[in-house]
C-alpha cells in the first residue's frame, strides 16, 4: 500500500527548494546528518500507519505481530552495537529520551548535577527555560578558564556537597573527550545515578573512534541523527538493573504510541552503523573537524579548548569584531551553514554569542576530505570578512556550488 506521488504543488515547491538549498550549500552543522537511502525507505513504509502503544507482546492494539518483530530487531541490533544489556528504541527524540531518564530516576525538586549550558551543556541539562530547570533543582559544574576543559575537582566537590540524584555528562558544545571512569567514581562516592547524554557521542562510540560510555554509565541516551545516519529520534541504553523503571518512564509516563516507521529506520541505522564503511566515515568526521579547527586557528580564529576530539568544534569569532549571530548570517549569505553559540564566560548575550559551532558529518558525506578543509577554512574566513549580500559572498556561493556539484 504505497502512497501516491506528491500532488501538492505548494509543498512540492517548498521541498524542491530545500533539496536545492542542501545541494548548493556547505552544511557544517554538528547536529544534522542526512539519513541513508535505506533509512529513508523505512521511514516512508507502511509502518508509519501502525499504532502500537505498549511494548512487544504487550500492546494495547491489535495487528502488532509484525511491528513487534520490527521493534525486537531494532533493540537486538542496538544492544549488539553498543554492548548494552537494556535498550529502549521508542523515544521520539533525544530530548524525549532525556525526559524519560528524569522520570525514571528523580522526583520534582531533586538536585541534578550537569555541565553548565554556557560551557557546552544542553537545554535539557537544567536550563531554566526547559522542563529540566523548572521541575528539578539544577546544580552546574563548569570548565576551567585556563584550558577550557571540565573541572573534575569542582565536579567532585559539588557532587559530594549536594548529593545530586543524577550526575549528567555530555553536552551540545563540549568538544573534548569525557573521563567516564572518573565520573563513575564520583557518582559512586555521591551515591548518584550516572547518566551520559551521548547525543553527539554515540555514532563515534559505535564506530570505535572514541571510548564508549556504556560500560561506565547507569543510563545513556542518544540521538539517531547526528553522526549516526538514522531517522530523527532518540534511544536509551542502560544496565539490566534499570529496565523496569526505564520501560515505565518511556511508556506510559512520557509518551503513548511509538512511531513504528522510525523504529524500523532505527533498526536499519543500527545495522549500517556496525559496518566498516560507517567506521571510516565516523573517523573522517573527526579528522576533518580537527583539520578545519587547525586551519581556522592559523587564520586568526581561536578554537575553544585548543581543538577537538569529536566531529565538531567551537570557534571564537570575536577577534573579527563580529558576534556569533552576525557570523552565522555572513556565512549563510556565502552558502556555508553553521550554528551560532556562546563562548565559555562569554560577555555577549545568549541570543548573540561570540562563537560559531561547526561540524563535519555532512561535509564528509558530500565527498570532502581532510585536505579539503584548507579550502573550507579559507571560505569561512573570506565569508566572515565580508558583509551580508556582498559580491564576495555571491562569488563564494558560486565556488561552493561548483565544488559540491549542486
């Protein structure tokens, strides 16, 4: 029962615009990776119409024999890929998976210790604008001003002083490896749950490019669409001891029926992520991010913490007398897509920031390699030095479009 071709002219035009935008611009986003063709095929399958509230063997609706097997397949593949005892593939997003972790291990008002948002953390780690900061009592550790690395001594002191229910590791803009063993020791001493938000780390860990948090953490959440080339969605992996509370936290506490087409796509993603091709791609994203950071540094842009161990980095643009927001606009005008962000200890407001975050997964998938990052760095600096809409930006857009074949 395949669907008819798109017959909505207005939407077809918008979809075409988006395809042309992606094909003709350089995507340097850390949180975005196009799904593989096999993942996209699963997303458009008949499973999208199936309502399957509950878990395999215990659904609230009939006709679930096939989707039960689909979900079991996704769980089994993820468990093998990550070496996990327990996997839940139903979370509709990384943030929904994070909400389930809070629901499983904390009560409203409980203290939670996490990396400060301005130092690279995530909204769901205690931002006052987010449920995590409104429903719980966030305590934040930070990075050292001297080297912009996590201050584990401060983290330990805060954990032992406040005895948080949960200690959160991981973030959205911290580009260095995290000492999971040290965090495990701190969590044990503070009698806290150790939760690693591996939204940005999971693909690299699956490929063996970085060490996995799974052996150290009580629970790990991840997104399936950053380095992983899966659908937009989330997952939870954990030790067997936490199966019961996490099952109930996802359903029925956080959400009702899962998106079975997305779960099928996650199954495809887990299979593809165990291949040599994926491992080479993941390693290339790190190599390219490191090379691009080095090349930008030689051209006057300071890289936060002096570099990166991951697929993204944060570059300080304040030396060019622009804010992060203006830098994002100038780069977009030139056909280069990045995120604006804040620096640690940034004097600028969050809406402006003094930095950009760049990531390399899309660039690698577009065929760019480590040596191409020299050219990319030159494009970035040229774009930052010109005004929005300038002839220099128009020329850059042509260069980029020709290089990408769009």
